[in-house]
C-alpha cells in the first residue's frame, strides 16, 4: 500500500507555496440533471450577498475565504440559500451566485467557474487584484490556481477531469480554491477545496491535503504522499500502476433527506427550536415591516450559519430547512417568504452600518436562543 488514510478532522499539513500553507478538502456529490431556475438563482445571489456581507463586516474578508474552503460550511451555505441539498450542481450554482454577488464588494473576488469560464481564471485574477487594490499578487495567485488544478487532476485521482475551477481571494491576500471533477466512470462528482494559511516555504506537491473521508473506497494513488516522492521522480505514469484507498466526504445517491441519517440529533433539535421560536421575543425585528414567524425562523438559521459555525460543520443538511430546496426537498421554496428574508437581511445590514454594528446584535441574540 502506498499512501495514507486521511480522517475527516482537518489537520494542517506541512506543505506550502511561496510561504502559504495549504489546507484541502474533497467531497463526493451525486450527479443530478437540471439547473437552477432564474427566479431562484437571482434570490441566491441576493441572500448569499447578505450572509457574506455580515461575515465580512464581523470577521473580515479573510474569514469568508477560509469558510468557503471548508466542505461542510460550504454545503451548509448552499443549503441555506435554497439549492439542492447534495447534488453536483451545489458547487457550480453556489459559486456562480457568489461570483455575481461578491465581485463588486471591494473585499472578495472570485475568478473562473464552470467549463470555458474556468479557462478565464488567470485574466480574471488580474482584473480582481486591480479591483481589490492588491497589485503584484496576480502572478502568485495565478500560479497557485494552476497548481491546485494540476494536483487535483493529475496527482490524486487518475481518470478524472476538472470541469469547474474557482479561485477566491480577498483584499487581505487570503485565497482559496473550489473546483469540481468528473470521473470517467460512475455518477459522482468530486469537489476539491483549498485554503491558504501560514508561512512555510516547502513543496506544494508534498502532502497538501486534510479532511477527506467517506465509506466509499476508490482505487487510486496519492502522489502527494511524502513517501511517494520516488514515484514522482520516476514517472507520472506510475499513477496507473499502484492502488491506494482514499476516503472522502460522500453524499448519498437518494434525493430525499432522511432524519437521523443526513441530519443528526443536534440538527433535528435545531430544526425543532426554529419551528418553536416565538416572534414576541424579538421586538427590534418585529418593528421591521413584513417580518413574521417564517422570516424569524429563517433568520435563526442564517444567524447560526454566521455565528454558530459548529452546526454547519457537523450537520450542513440542517440548513436545507432554511428556505427549502430547488427540487422541493425538504419543502418547496416560498418565493414571497424568500424575498421577505432578503429584504429583512438587507435592512439589518444597512442599519448595522449606520449604527456601527449595533443592529447585528439582533442576529447574535437570535443565534444565542437558537444554539
């Protein structure tokens, strides 16, 4: 056996490029047909923008870049803004919505995307460094982008092809990669996620991975493993000559959500709490025109995604109960309710910026009662 087993708990690796430590996640998602209807995508852009704005205001743009590199948090965000809870489109549609939402903020920029859009990553990175006023970073970012794509397509799993590549970076020079690949056989898409961290000037191809886990066994060889250095020197063709069992985070083929399987005990408790939230407790929210019980319930999920990250890491599927899902799982999206949530979030953001963050206490208080 060449290689090593990797656990779901993230342990920071020792490799880096140009002084940047790499963290990496891989997730398997079932392939589902169809695409997000325009009415839903437009709302995903608005709600995604509102959630990310609060995170940037509260924690800084680098924190958002870090969270987007975490597989479970990313999945929770996708569920919270209403896309299918576990399909391959979760990656491409969510990143497309965030790209449209964030590239004009001046704090975060997303380059690349699905298919031909991914080929434009280098030129979009250059445009983004100009927008964020971080000149001179474009060449380094472009190199990180190219190497991440090469490593995930050529060094970890033989027989796959990257078809979605997004490079996310912030005004404080943090970056992450979200990309997705398709095996030639089978019906699972594989999402890879990277995050740049601390200073360490070593080899980016030497053990850049963390948090990879599932029950599915795949025969492949990991050329990033330190003891496989001799293989790298011999020939990249060695990929086809050796097997390694690689564990990954994997979502099930079935489309429905199963309580106590996809959503754990803690997640079910949170859903129950959300249903029982009493609007009378939230005077400030009730003063906002149009805010009712359903909106307060959704705000509780949003506040947990922003402030109570533990639930997102443990039970991301729980957030599918925020506004519902594209395919009516766990329930059909109520467009009026979705618009009410977006309007309320934007009201809170505007008020918080005028009052220097004071109104965000509404969300924090909601999270404390929810968690």
